[in-house]
C-alpha cells in the first residue's frame, strides 16, 4: 500500500490562515514552548532560574528562540516534536508531576513557525544528558535528527527560523520583536532577553504581584489608562474557578480596554466581556482554567467563561459602590458615575433580573447636595433616619399641592440632620419604591410625614396666641401653633395653613409690638413675605437669628414702606390703564376717506403683514395679500429692499397701516417684537398660527399672548384663506376696483 505524502509547510500555511489573525503569533508560540520547557525543569522557580533569549540576525534572515529548559532527546524529537498535534506531550508528564499545566493545549504551536520560515534548525540537550541533538526541516521533505557535534553548554533548546524573504525585515527588527513580546508574553514570570541585552524586555509581573502603590500606578498607566484615578487588584474564587483581576477607573479614553490573559499569556482584547453600563472601567483578567480557541486568540463559550464574566461583573459593581462611598467629593468620578447611574436605573426598571442584581448598588441623590449620593442600605444605616423609612421629595414632574409643606419639612429635616432622597421624576420615584421594598423599608414622601412636627403644649405665652389670632384675622387663613426645628424660624407655610413656632421668642416680641391696630396688617403682610423668602433659602442658624432680629427692629418702618408702596402701585395702575387695556379688536379699523391707489387699483384700507422673510412663508404672504385684495385692502410686508434701517422701516409700516396680520408660528423673536410694537401703537392685529409648524417643531404659544384671540390654520391654500375671509368680510370693504 502506498502511503500518503504530506507537504507540511502547505498544511501549516493553510491552517495558519484559518487559526491565526496574524503571522506574528509565531513569537507567542515559540516563547510559550520555551516557557513550558523551563517550568518542566525549574518548576515554580522559573522566574529565578529560567531564561529565554531571542536573537535576530538581519544579515542571515534568522530569528532564534533559546531557553534553559528541560530540553529533549532524540526519541522526543521524533515522537512528539515531529508529529502535528503531539507537541503538547513533550513536557506534559513532568509538568503534571510538579502540579503545573502546559500553556500549550493543542500541540501545534511549534509548526506555526512555517508560516514565516523557509527552514527551522533546532538544537537541544536534555537535562542530565552529556550529548545533544539537532532537528532540521523545511516542512516539505520531512525532517533530519542528528547528534549535535557541538552540544549546548547547558540543558535547553535553541530554535532558529530562517525567515522567508518577504517577512525577514519585519521579524529581524528589534523594535517589532519587543512590541510582540510585550503584547503576548509581557507577564510571563521568566525573563526574556533580546540580543543578550542586560535587562529583560518583558514586565514579568502583574499588578497584583507588584510591591507598592507607585509601582502599581505605573503599571495601570502603561497597560490600561494613561491617567488612572483609582485602581484595584485582587484574587477571586467561585468554586473551582479562580482568577486574578485588575480594575482601573481613569480619564475617559476613546477605546475602553478589556484584556484577557490565560496562564500569564495574553489571549485577546477584542472580547467585550464587561457590560456596556460599566464600560468606564478598564479591566485585565488572568484565568488559568479558561478553554481557549484553537488559535488561542479567543475563549470558548462554556460554563467556565460564563461564570468568570458573571463574577467579574459582580466585582465591578461592588467596586463602583465602594468608589462612590470613599470618593464622593471627587467631581471627575461623580460625573462618570452619574452618567452611568442613569443607564443603571433605566435597565433596572425594564429588566427584573437586572434589578435583582443591581439594586444594592443603585445610588440616589441627597437633597441639598449636587454631588452626594447614597445607596438605600447606607441611607438606612444613618443614625438620624426615621426608623424603617426612606424620606423623599415629590418628583418635579408631578404637580403637587403639597409643595409649600414640603419646603417647610425640608427645613425641619435639615435642622434635625435627617437625610432626604431627591427624586427627579416618576421613574426615579418608582425605582426608589422597589429598592426600599428590597431593603424592608417604606418609601415616604416628605409631604406625608406629619410626625416630624408636633402640636404645642399648654401654657404658651399669650403674646404668641395674639400673633396667631391676628394672622387669621388679617389673611383669613388657618393658623396653628406647633413645635418644629429650627426654633429660630418663627413661622412656616403649610398647604392650607400657616404654622407658628410656639417656642420662638421673636413671635412673643411681635405680639407685644406697640403699633396702632390699623397699621398691623401691612406689618404682618411684610412679615409673611419676608419668611416666604427664608422658607425657600438654606440659611445657617446664626444668620437666620440675626435676620429675624433685624426684621423686628424695622417692622415700624416696613409699615410705612408698605403704605407708600400701595400708593405707588395705585398710581402706576392708573397710568398703565391710560395706554394699555389689551389689544384692540379688528372692528376698530375704519375705512379711509381717501383711497390708496397702487398698480391701477384702489384700496380703502392698509394692512401690514408681519412674518419671517423666508421662502417657507411665501405661500402665507400670497394668500394674505390675495384675500386682503379681494376685500379692498392693500397688504404689504417690510421685505422690499430699502436703504433705511430695517427696524425704522418696520415702525414706518406700523404707523401707516390700519391693522396688522402677524404670523407667530415659530415664535421668532423679531416677529414677537413687531407684534409688541403693533399693540403698543394701539393698532388692531390679527394673529395667525400654523398648527403644522408648531407640532413638527414642538413649539408652544408664548404665555404672554396665549389669551389673545388668534387664527390657527392647517394649510395656507384652503384653511387660512377661508378663516381670513370670514374675519375680513365684516370690515365693510369691497373688492379692489379699477380707478
């Protein structure tokens, strides 16, 4: 029977195209083989006793990988090294005896050399052997094994690759080799030297093996983030799964880094195993039990990798919570956390499984601080907190009739140092409720917490009661005596009532003021206005005390000021009524005694069209001009070119027109200004507005003119024409006529 003949080089090249993303992996594979041989000989003391040398010779087109490992004899060269797939067995038994494992898993790494080499010349000498052997092959006509005439001085192996012409320049370049070693083999705990240099070209240590914070910081700066703020290293175990990790949070960078290592060798940075909502953290993981892909540039998807990535996510969440607790004053970190908290919360509301995982780490802002956030567990651990309750504000998105009461209760909580969660919207409020339930607590809106204040006891000063009676008499609003903090604050506003602080000494002074009864009302009115401001402002206790004392000293002069203010307001009202009583109706427009002649036609009224100077409004101008002309009205815009200033021109048109038609569809500032000028000049105005433009641009009617009658039209060709016709037909005019 004729045996198959094999072109090994062609097979390896075909495999290389499918298995490896780049021919550069040959450096990784040969360094890995050397490392396995060193550990088979030196065991766990590889860092102290092992050595890997790489030498490049551009003139001879060679690159050599040499080690002082266990070496091989002639049988191992034939049985293992020369059989595709059996290379893993060379050092397997020795490594297992020392409770170590091969880095190589498939026994094909050595043959990747033929991707870049025309020939491989290997010299080796086994430990305790006096002689050595050579192994040579071009990958086409088999291989030769011969005794080495000049055996190596020490046990080990030296593999020399005679490089192909096309790649010789690349792989004999020292800088290229250093880059490849640092990418794939930087953390092998065995020194790697280039061209017999004095220092290793690899780092050799992961950050969890570094001594001192400075060294670790340098590692993170060179490997994960050029500007690291915070970093953490550790070791984690979950059953049989054990791995080391390095986390780094630093300056935002264009590419987030997730590096995966197996048995100290780099595997990939293209596998995104960190969830997107945590992608502000850079990560490096070393796990020895991962099952790698055949090309060792990826990870097989199995239960081991799933457990690893799940555990990494859990550790990252815990670290984020730890960072916030320890560094909540760091504005850089707070900004990043706040941006990603929104993502956390959105996902938690949508996905119950994610909520179960994330809820212990969700952060909620505290009222009164822009950059202080707490977890609900931390909140409940504070001493001043109401038992088994989480107090929160009402979201601003909800209309609340309890806003005044809430402001007052916030002041009470500030004085008593009770923390209050600030809820931003309805979703935030709902998420807070769910997290409170998970923590066995009750979410309570601050406006519902009546127990924060208490009714006053008996025997209060009669002067305080006199103040209560006066307020009820003057303002017809229920007034109650209660005790609340701070005691320096005399009163506060409730929903439907005013609360007087029964223990406040300033109220007693107010009740004893020697003021004529008819002057008490403006003084009390001034008092309420004064405290309405204080009730909304965070003021320190000593400052509040001084303000109130000053207020009491000047109550008398306030009364006179209020009376003068009332007189000034009366005069201002009378003055305003002379020139403004709202827009004039269109029916106030009168037909001119002398007609206007324009282009051979006579018009009995003049209309000024106010709208943007834009082609988008050309149809509006045409329709308005046409309808006006049908009713004997000359319609003009200020768009025609003139040499005068545009605002002067607009004012001239306003003065000369009988009424104006103003399109406010887009709330253009200049249009609203011209509308104001029309009204100020007491000229009637027809306000028109495109519903379609407002809906498309989501524009609302300005509050100042929302109550003024207007024409909302759907389209210019029909709707605007019909509605404008109905308005103008009552002016008493007729169609324009020939002179």
